[in-house]
C-alpha cells in the first residue's frame, strides 16, 4: 500500500443536493463478528465496503467462516456458532483498523487456539494496553510489544473468568472487547463506563438474541447465551455525514440532505455541538431500522459562533472533532475544547495534526493537552499534512469551502479505510476537489 494520493481543493463554492453517505463502519465490523459466531445464515445490507471493515471480514474468513460478498453492500455470512472458529494459519493483518484489533482481541482471548494480530505502521503504534490489561485480569494470555502495542500474540484460554471492570477512559472499543470476551468467560462480566459511548455492540448482541443487559452506566453479559442469525440493514455513518454537516453549515448558499443516517443517541454529539454553534440542522423522517434509530438530515448555511464545547458531549463526537475544528475556524469568536485527550491516540495525534494544519492555513489554533482553543477567522491556502489519517484529510478538504486560496493535502490514501467515495460525493455536491 505504498501508493500516495494528494488532494487539491480550489477555494470557495457551496454544497447543494441529496446524497447517501457510506454505511456505518462500527456496525459493519460488528455485523461480521456476530454474524460469524451466530447459528445460521446472516444477511447484511449496507455493509461498508472499505478497507477497515474488509480487514474484519478477511480475518473471519481466515478463521474458517464462509462469507459471500460484499456485492453492492450485501454480505451473506454462514455462521459457525459461538465455538466454531478455527485457528488462522497466519497472522491476522488488520490494516489501519483499531476497531478490528481491539474487538478481536477480546473475542480471540477465549478461543481454544493461538492467534497473532498485526496491522499497518499507524495501527501498530496505537495503545493496546487498554484492552490487554483488563483481558489479562480475566485470565487471558496476550503478549504485546514492550510499549504495549501490536503485534499481539493471543494464546487462547478457554477458562476465562468474568470480572467487573471500571473503565478508566470512555471507549466503546474497550467496552465491546470485554463484552465479547465475556461471552466466553465463566460467571458474569460487567463493564462500567465513566461517560456514555456508542452502544452498537449491546444493541446488535440483543439483535442476534444474545442477552446483554444495561443498568445506568454498566453493561452485563455472561457465557450462557447463543447468537441466532438475523438480517441487518446498516444505516449511513454519522461520522461520514459529519463532513457535509459542517461543509453545508460553513459554505454560503448551501442546502444538503443526507439520507438514512444512523442517529443513535450515543453518536449524535456532532449534531448537538453544531446546533450549539448555531447550525441549521433538521432531523426528518425518523424511523427505526434493526433496532437502530435512522433519519434524514437536512442542513443549510448558517452563521456559526464559537462555544465552550460541553465535556459531556465529547465522547459522543470523538471521531468528528477534526471537522468540528474546521467549523470552529469558520465561527465567529472563540471555541474551546477540553476533555478530549483521547484524540491524541487515534490514527494520528488529531489535536496536534489539526492544529499544525490550521496554523499553516492562517488560523489561530492553539493545542492543549486535552483539546484546543480556536479563534474563528479567515482561512488561507497552503499545503497541509494528513499524516495518513483519513479524517484529517477529509476535514481539510471541507476547509476549502471557506479558504481564500488553494489547499493541498498530502498522504490521503487512507481515506479508503472509511470513505472511498468521499471525493466523488463531495464533487457531486459542489466541492472543487481533485486527487492524484
């Protein structure tokens, strides 16, 4: 994967039209994992055919699961049951996908075989102790590199013990990892989170008929359940919709409708934050699809103003902050983010990388240990680095709508990990973006 892609965005323009952004990445991962462990044949519609979700799909194929597709977003999974996975013949390569690695480490900890999880340079630099430490408390045997990073060597242990775990940081990936391990552990596994995080794992486990209960901030599971095949229709990803929610808010004369977007309340922080800044976002045609709330989102240009972002909303918008920083740069006044230290250990250090890029474009953006202080003002042109982080690349593309000169973004190949159609959809709506 040495191919480099550079985005070039010409300044100005507005966004108009109706589109459906790609399907939810979190749910695409989980549909493969749970469908593989179910009894019977699971059909998935709207599977995200992007590199991260395909890493999960290929890992389960390597463990003996027959999976047909994806064809036009449709996947058919011939489940092998909870105890039907086979030892992979080679290390499981997970590319850039932190979700794949963290969730699989929980699932594989309780198997009767050994496995090795590897990934690209970015993934192998991300912190994995946050899952390996609690898994070790359950009796898992996992070897990491000296600094707690991948490759992970997991010696499966069929005698895991349920634990109660108070998560030190709010992370859906850690919670999901422990719940998946809890399906293989004796007794009960309970996980308490310090702030709400996305609950797709709990909802989908219930959708497959596996009992997982929730009381307050604690989720509970035991090893007595089984997964029964089902149909899943994956809604569009609000994290992908976020680029156009911001783009249509900041670009004059814009009017965009985003169809069939998942509006799970653990994911809608981006809408709440933009509305607090004065954005004009309407939630239309609300409905429920497979236990997940879905709606069409209509967004029109508005004058944004700076705010102090409420810390309670931070975990509900953690993946959307790169593009929210662009909104803050276009807002009148000062925007302050605190309580978002987690951004420093994503695909890149998203606080530092966004601050560096915004400063190159002439924006007064000051990074702090756990957030950023941004003074709204004019955006200039320049050449910025995405550091191979898909969300950074797309965020700086959206900044072009309000830029005074051309923005060039280096190292954009990883946009394919979550949103391969980004350039095409953005052009359809009116962004002057080219890639080479």
